[in-house]
């Protein structure tokens, strides 16, 4: 989220508050919780297996490529 600097799930069709830009890859799946939690995120220079990613489209893939994250 642009205003808070917190990460949320990428959503190309969502609210225009920063979630429309893929800004990284979550290291592992997290259980849904209320509130904030700490997590590990890949934000640059990585290669990831695209079939394991959920909700990623062509625009999200381009966003990640700009960060140096290659989706294979």
C-alpha cells in the first residue's frame, strides 16, 4: 500500500492504492490472520517458478521483471 508501505496481495483490478503493482514475491504461503504479520519477501534479483504463483497476470509479470525478478 503506497500510503503505509505495507504489502498486500497483488490485484490488477483492485483499489488504486498500490496493490495494482506487483512489488515482490512472498517467500511462503501464510495463514490468513487479522492484523499485520512479519514475512519474508523477494523484492529483486530472483528467478521464480510461475506455475506456483497465484493471481499473476502479464502486467504483474512486467512489474516483477522491472525489479529483476524473472518468472519462468
